[in-house]
C-alpha cells in the first residue's frame, strides 16, 4: 500500500497501464498522426497542468479527503501572479513600488495557492468541516476573488521569460513537462519514503488508529491540503504562462478531471489507497483520450459520450481485477 | 421582520419614477468572458450617467438562473431590463413575463427568437459580419486550400449565425476544404489545446476561422508554437484588445469588430427614453459588424473604433 | 497430523447431526484457510470448536452462515445437501451466528440493529416502530441489558455492543446458533448471563457451535469438542473425560507450554505514578468516568487492572494516554518527573505505549499491510536524512513477526485479511516497536489462542524483567492472578481494592469489582 | 436521524434552522423587497428544482454514495421529454407515429431519469465502480447524449399545459413548489418509515453489518441511484416547463448546489446520516442566499465570495455544535 503497493493496488496499477496501452495502440492504428514525436510532445504539454493538480489531489485523497477548489485556486494564483508580474504592487506603508521578475511572479502564484490550501486545511482540521463542503466554499470564494482581482478581464502580455515556462522547450521536451516531471519525482519520494507520506496513508486508512499511534492527524491533513493548494498555484502559473494570459475563467471544472485521474490511477475516495504514479497513469489516459478523439475528428458531442464511457470502462476493469475495491 | 407587504408595495411603487429616474437591471449571460464584462459594465455605466440606478445580474450561462433573476427583479420593482440572453429560445418565457408586468426588456448582442416580447433588440449583425469576413478570407487565403473552423458554444445563436455567414461565402468555393471543425467554447485554452491536436493530423492547413477572438488567440498560440505562423492565417471575431494588438503586429489576419460598447450604450439610452415616456421602438436595431484588417487597424481600439 | 482424518468419525452421540459440514476446502489469495475441515452440530448439544489462531474456525463458521462459499466439500442440513449463497439464505434456513467481530451499524439505534433486515411491518408495509421498540425491550431484558432501545449503538461500549449482538442472534429463534468468541469482549457478569441462556437453548433443542480461546468456559457449557489445526479437521471428542493437556496437544500438535511464574513481589522504584486522575465525560452525564484514581507502577512490575464492564478501565488507560486531554485532570509522572500528556504523541514521547481494546477500530489500519502497521508508531526511528530506511523497517517487522509467531503469507498482507488473533499480535508488535518504558495493555490476550497467549504472558514477563513497567487490563480473573505482581480492582470509575500477588483469589477480585450500595451513595 | 434523531443530529437540524432564520431576518431588515409575498413565491419556485434533485441526492448520500450526474441527467430528461412532446416518435417497426400529451411527456422525462439512475446503480453495484467515478462518467455521457438528441439547439414551444407545470400557480403557490412539496412528503415517509429507508441508513452506516444482517445491499444502493435519477428526470421536466424550452446546457454544475444543500442539512458524505427535511433546510438556505444577494444588489463577483463564505459558516456552526462531526 505504502512503500510497496499491496497485491490489490499493484493489480490496479497493471490494469491502468493495460488500459493506457490499449488506448495508445488503438489510436496509433486508427490515425497516423497520433504516434508521432510531435504529438507525444503535445500530449505531454497538455497533461502537465492536470498532472500538477493531480499530484496534490493524490495527497488529499490518500488522506481520505477531497479538494474541489483546485480549479478556482488555479485561476486565482495565475491571475495574482500575472498581475504582480505586469503591474507590480504598491506598498502604501513605505510608499514604495515593488516590481516582480518572472521567477518572483511564479513564487507569488505558488504562495497564493499555499494560502488557499492552508485555508482549506484550517477549515477542515480546526473547524471540522467536511472536506467536500470546505473546498466547495473555497471553489466559490477563490473564483469570486479572481473576478474581483482581474475585474473580469484577462491579464495579458506577460513577456518572453514567463511565457517560456509554458511554451518553451528543453532537450526537445516542453518546459512544463519538465517542471511537472520534477514534481512527480519529489512527491513520489515524499509519499513513499517519508514519515509524512506514510502518515497520509495511515490517516486515510483509519484516523482513530493513526491518532492512537501518535500521528498528528490534524497536522498531516493540514499539510496535505496546503500542498495541494500550492500545486494548484503552480498549475495556475503554468496555465498563465502557456496562454501568455491569465484569464479569470481559467480552470473551471478542472477538479473533476483531476479527481478522475487520481481514481483511474487506483486511488480510493475513502482514503488510504492511491499513488503519485497512479495519478500519472490516470492523467495520461485522460490526456491521450482527449487528444485522440480530436485527432480522429470525432464530433464534439460524441467526444463527451465516448470520454465518459472510456473512464467507466477503465475503472471498471481495474476494480474487477482488484479484491474488495467494490465497497466505496 | 419589520416590513410587511404594504411597505414593500408602496416601496416599489415609490420607485415608479415621477422624476424620470429609475432602476435598470443589466442581465448578462455570463461574466466568465471578458467580452460580456465590457458589455455589462458599459451598459451599467451609461445608465448611471443618465441618472438611473443600475445593477448587473450574472446568469452564468444558465437560462434557469436567468429566469430566477427575472422573477427577483420583477419582484424588486425594476423599471427596465437590459438583457444579454443566455438562450435564444429559453429566454423568451422570462422576457414575456416581464412584458406582462409592464417592464420593458431591451436585448443586447444575443437575439431572442420572438419579436413581440422584447421592446427592442440591439444586435451585432453576426451573420453579415461573417459574410464580410468570409469574403476577406477567400481574398487572403485564395480559392484553393485547407482550413479549420473553431466553433463557440453549442446551442449559442451567435455561434450558429457566425458559422452560417462564413460558410455562406466560403462554401461556394469547392477548392476550399474544411478539414476539421471543433467546438472550443469561446475559450482560449480549449482552443489552444484543440488546435495543437488538429495541427498533428493537418499540419498543412492554410487558415483557421474562429468564432470569437478568445479562440483566435488560443489558435494563434498553437500555430506559433508549432512554428507555422507564416503558413497559417488565423481569423477571429469580436475585436478584443489583444486581437487588435495582434493584427497590428501582423500575427492575426483579421477579426470582425462588434461594438459591444455601442450596443450597450444604445440599449441604456433606449431604457432611459422608455422611462421618460417614449414607446415607439423598432424591434431590431442591427449594429453593423466591421471587418478589421491590417489595412484599417489604425481606426480601431479594443471593442470599438478609436474615440 | 497424527490423528487427522478427512471426515469426522461417526457421531459420538446417537442423535443425528442437524447441521454438518464435510471435507470443506477454502482458499483465499495467498492462504489455504480450510483444507478438509468439517464439523457436526446436534440438537440440544454444544460443540466447542477449538484451534489456534488462523486454524480456520471463523472461516468455516462463515461458510455455514452463507458469508463465503466453499471451494470444495458439502454442507448438510437435516442430512440434505444445501448451499447458502447469502447470509439471508442461511438465516432463513434457521441458522444464526454471532460473528467474531462486532457487526452493528453505529448510526442506528439498538432496536433498529436488533431487527435490521427483518423489521416488523405494520400498515402499508411500513415499519412498525412501536412494536419494534417493545420487542427490542424484551430482548434486552432477556440478555440483561438495562439500556434504552432508542439509544444509538455507537454510544455504547464494546462490551455492551457484544451483548446486543448476542440478543440479536437469540431473537432469530433459530435451530442452529453459532457463537464465534462471544465472550472475548465480556466480563464475568455478562458471561454468566450468556451461559444461562445457552443452557435454555440446549433445553429447547437448539444445536450450538461455540468458538473460544478460554478453556475454563468449556467446563460449564461444552458437550462435544472439535479440534482444527492448520485448516484441517483433527478430531471430535465428547468433552467429558477430555483432559486439557490432551486437548491442547491436539490443537497445537505439541505439549502445552507452562506459563511463567511471576517474580517474587518486592518494592521497586516507581516508573509510572498517577495522582487523582479524573476523566469527565463531555456528553450528557458530566459524571466522572474515571474518578480520582491514584496508583503507581514500578520498574519491572506487572500490575493487573481488573473490573466489570463499564468500570472505566479502558477510559482510565485512555486518560493516561492523552486521548481525552480536554476532559482529563490529575498528575502523571514518569520516573518521578511530572509529564504533561495532551495527546498520544506526547504519551509516546514520554515513554508510554497503549494497545487499545478495540482492535479493528483503534488498533489497526485494516487496509495497511503488516509492515505498515507494526512500524507506524515508530517511523522516525528509521529516518535517515528525512527518508525512511526500508530494509531496516522490514527487518524490524520480521523480527516481531517471528517473535510473536505471526501467521501471515507475507509482511505485505493487508492485516484486514489476518485472523483475529493474528491481528491482535500485530497490534502488540506495533506498541513494542516503540520501545516504551511503560506499557498499557487493554485486554491484550482477547481472542488470542492458547499458544499465543502463553507467548504473550512470556513476553510481558520478559519485558518486565528488562525493566519495563506494565499495566494490564484484563477481564479474566485467572489471567490477572497468573500474570500480575499486583492487582488493582476498578469499579464505577474508582479504584476499589489492591491485592499483592497471591493475596487474593478470584472471589475476592469479583467482590471488589461489584458496585456496593454504600459506596455508590457516597459517590 | 432515523425515528428519533440523536442529540447530535437534532442539534444539526436546529443549527441549520438557526442559520436560516438569521439569514431571513437579516435580509428582511436589509432590503424591503425580500420579505414580500411575491418574493416568497419566487424563492419557492427557485428552490423547487434544486430541492427535487436534493431529495434524490439525500437517498444516495445517506446510503454512503454520491451522484455527480444529476445536472446532466436533468438536461437529458428535459430534452427527451420536450422532443417527444413536440415531435412525438416514429415507431418504424409498426410504421406508426406516436404523439404525447403533456402528462405523457412528463412520464417520459421521469423514465429517462430512472434509466440513467439505473445505469449508475448497475455500474456501482454490479461492476463495483466507485460512485464518484460511475456518476462522473454519466455526467459526461448524459451531457453528450443531450447534445446529440438536440443537435445542440434548444427545443421550444412546448405549449400551455406543459408550461403551466413550471410557471403556473395553484392556491397562490407555484405549481412546481406543490409538486416538490408532494415529493418531499412521500420521500420523508419512505426514508423514515419503510424498511428500504431504514436499510439506506444501515448500508451507509456499515455496509458489512447490513450485509451480514441479510440486507440486500446491492438492491438498496441500486434503488437509491435509480430513484435519484428519476427525481433528476422530474427536475428536468420542471426546468423545461418553466423555460418553455429544453436547452442542452441546462443543469450544468447543479450537482454541487444539490450536494451542498444536503450536507448543509446535516448529512454526512461518509454515509448513514442525513434526512429529507435536512435537504429542505439546505435548499432554503442556499435559495434564500442567492435571492437575497441579488436583492441586496451585491455585485456578482462579491456574490460568489459571500455565498462561499456563508456556506462555510453555516456548516461550521452546525459541525461545531455536533459531537464528532469533525471526522469526515
Ligand atoms: N477474507 C480473507 N482473505 C484472506 N485470507 C483470509 C480471509 N479470512 C481469513 N483468512 C485467513 O484464513 C486463515 C483462517 O482464518 P480464520 O479467521 O478462520 O482463523 P480463526 O481460526 O478464526 O483464528 P482466530 O482464532 O484468530 O479467530 C487465516 O490464515 C487468515 O489469515
Ligand atoms: N452499559 C453501558 N451503557 C452505556 N455506556 C457504557 C456501558 N458500559 C460501558 N459504557 C461506556 O464505555 C466506557 C468504558 O466502558 P468499558 O466497558 O470499555 O470499560 P472497561 O472497564 O474498559 O470495560 P471493558 O474494557 O471490559 O469493556 C464507559 O465509561 C461508558 O462510557
Ligand atoms: O458575441 C459574443 C462574443 O463573441 C463572445 O466572445 C462570445 O459570445 C458571443 O455571444
Ligand atoms: Mg476467528
Ligand atoms: Mg475496556
């Protein structure tokens, strides 16, 4: 389950991989444009945002929670970062004006995300709000704040350096893909090799038992939501960089894709099960699907039907081959 | 609670303007798209200039929520409604209801499919605009070639009208082949993603026609990243700020300038006149959509002509 | 297996079996739980099913109850082959079972739980709640529980819930009743009641199967004894004239281990000292659940804590362990130094460890594997530069697995799939892994087989000899007397008596444990 | 929660009521247009759709599940009902053409909903899909089917009789309010007085215990999802009737408001707790809030912020005054 996935979990992974392979082979045969380096690069670039969100979502879900606010937090972080980059900020107190470098703006975006996440974490651990409600509230609040911050207008023209973060390439691969790959590795280690990581699984498995085992349940959950927020902030920066524009309506409904990815990757929404690599698989499946359906020039209406059906199929196979996955 | 029916009754009647000052509701389909923010804010501003109280209602693209807004604002005794409808058909019922209650509705930008419900409809001539755009498309792209079309929202009238207007021209040239048609929900990032994918199967296209400017920006970004900026011509619709800049910079070829500000002001002025007693309005006031290209770019600013 | 035979020998008693299982084979991923197991249940007789942890007792019972389907073998009811595809089918065939683990819905009332799945219907097929409550009242009466039928089960103690399970099974008026370690959560008082009821059922001609790890219970109720080892039928004998050593030999395939003699009682330097520890209940009654308890536990000393259900022993341990910081008052000192324990984490840091009485709910991460559970409370010890040293972690787990003879296909096995006793061993291992100074054990031998039990006694003794201070809650007077250097008795939240080793017998313990009116008046 | 709600549960109800009362009084003082018969009627009409969805959502949540597809199912049912009403259906087989009365169309809408719900139920009970995923798939599928059925264009002109169902009045109150009030009563009885209702709570409380007590867990869950679908179908009919038009974009994101209502009403997303009347309270709170914010002429951007904050506050108070509600 934790360091080495238990039989069940491993089966789940294998299934997800199988589903992915089937998809890839199918699409490669169906269209000659799918199996090309260029398109591979596209898929990578396109999933990097969802993957960035899904890493954080994995932490939260493994700990037995959920975060519906990632889409809105993404928008808010991107907008604030873009605003700072473009206009800097006046610090009335010392009457001075603060400019931001691209790097500075990125930091700002992440910090905004961390703050939103910390707010979620506090609402859940201190005030005992159900995660669904707490993050649903944040979904609404962060969206509203984004609108207020931007006045409903996109913030555009963010400059070369910043833009490179979204559309640049390094060793032939998209910059965002590198960034997210890095995050994947870091959090894979965090979840499998650190006490915090193992505590996530314990808390998700049985809060009471974890508490009696000396785990600071509140702290673990708080951290999970805060990190999830921070990663949403990073995602917001990536989106803004990629579009060279922070739009107030960015990230709407992204939470669903992200949760779907994590669950397709073998996580259980009742907590205690799931993994970062599972999330990677989930994102790949969804990403490849979106990309493939367009390549096959499927009509937009059918795309929705097929996408839904494939998600069902993928998870159904997974669960069918796992012991006791049914109960959730 | 302190107030009973009577208070509120005469509270609302009290608002029935003797002094020609009233309360104007601006009901907008969504604020998740800057274009509508401009529309709504201009309408509000103009109404206030004319001395009225004005409030914006966001329908969030949901006809049901729009209907609720109508219920509420009728109960709250507003004197006029400036409506940017969510749904050409779905919005009709609400507008009729307002009419029954003697509250005038003025439609902006989005048409409703009834000419006896709203007092007046001030509309971008999306169809004509796209006919013009289509002609310029043929001029610049030529009579031979492959292109892609990005549609806005399924179910949105403007989406349909724009596409129809465009094809009305372009389909007359069998040499022009549409190799892909996808929806991108008037959304920049969706357009970027979709275009990236399309370019895989069709790297050899000559042009992309987009149902609005947000999508045009997304499409151009994909084209640009793919290093095909010189080969592929991108067309938009709206006249949004960054597209105007892009045309000036020679990135995007053309867009069709709608005049959201003009439409909004016009509507606010109609409402003002109604409140002051005018009743004779023509049902439809088409607001011409003007073709914006590199040649005439200097005459235009974001969402309108240079003042 | 010396005297194993594929199918049971001809019935020991003339009366034909009412329910019989033959040559049952059942395998789970990685485990062959049953391999040619069988049992015969006869009207009016109680057949005690004995075997080590993991022998397959519960699995067979679950098959009879329609929870699992056997891979091979057959089940006969009145001599006719039957197959139960669901628990319901088994119930309808007249078979009732009390499972080893509690199976009540905490969010439902006692009455609703008692009639779950067979609610009395009134007009229009609606649930007749009035009748349900009345009949629930009668059932509670019968099993001697004085609680409101409308009370939420979640608010009741483990012990109370166990009694409710018994009432639920009895109320099905079935021809066959299976009891899987029904007394493991009970104390003398309720056990008495249960045995009285069992007597009645026999008289009514009900066939009973009874699983226990408490030998002395057999004398009172057993007619026949069936023994399993490693999932196979070993033998069936009439209980009369079957000696305990012989029985144990059948069970574990070797001679019974002797329990270690406690070391002579001499005053030791104090490790844990508790002064005026008081725990107020947050809920309705602000009554003290633990009332001004003061005592000490010395280095190398094993102190037993005896009491009846609801006495508050669990909560005393929890109070010490910082589980209810906001309601607890009093002083706790370790090695003479006063410590503030506001959370279990503080408790571990202070050198305390606690094995909770509610194994599944509080002791284990059921979905986690053995390693995850055993090392959960001491992860920091494996940290190198913030990262966990996996090999070290697995080595430690393995060492405990060997030391406690843990029966599991691998250390990766989710503990949810381990037998009851083996799960208990994992809980113990987790606490020992924290290398505590003071070990608090709440019913540590609950559901542990005779072999393992002696190992636990042994272990406790060893740990004590290594200088550990041990406080053991147990509901089995003999066990307490055998293990402890000193025995504290608790009643209604108060410490009511203290006996030095050998200074008391079971009778004295029970007298001290029973509430006496004069004391209640003062309280 | 069942026959006699436990202290905690009752506290929760009281809190929700308190929150509602505070809101109402506050708004009555703040605006003179809130506390008027007219506006009362509006609020009733406005919440009736969400309430219709929330009744079904209560069944599902009490049983420990969740249904994300209600919004899409609402759209599909409304569209099919409208289509049948408008164009009838050709039965190729017997070469005959079938017309539908208003009542017939309503039935069709409900049946479509029931079918979608049954599909969810099957995916969850037969194929062991996590409810979140199963219904997420349906969310996508049903939306796609709606687009295909309508070709992306609204179906309008549904006629007087049908329209009356949405905008008509009876004894001064909106027809939809009457319909939903009826449903509330029926399902209040179903949940509190029938074995099925009791089993919902048992399954949500402890699936294992329910199963071992001979409850047909699969059947109970299947029924819950099917009924939830049927109620979404009814809601779809109400929306179409009210707009005199079935739009393919109807009901987007409605699942969130509905889940929020149920939870605000004291339900627990981990199952076993919740009630129909709780859902009514939740819907009233959300409905009054939406209505009040508009009447108070709060700017749309701020509305989102405030709405989120109020939801948080409402549930926080509720949980604070409930024992052990924190863990969820
Ligand atoms: N659902 C299951 N999945 C996998 N293995 C199981 C399952 N249930 C039991 N086992 C294994 O089957 C064997 C027999 O378990 P069982 O519970 O029948 O033992 P038991 O005799 O009841 O032991 P105890 O006295 O400790 O209750 C054990 O090795 C256990 O790990
Ligand atoms: N009959 C009962 N009715 C209600 N609550 C009870 C009852 N018995 C116990 N409890 C609750 O459980 C708490 C601890 O009881 P418990 O039975 O765990 O005490 P104990 O001495 O640890 O007994 P044991 O550990 O043998 O179960 C009591 O303080 C009380 O809150
Ligand atoms: O006319 C408007 C604008 O084009 C906007 O960009 C999208 O929606 C259309 O209705
Ligand atoms: Mg057992
Ligand atoms: Mg206890």
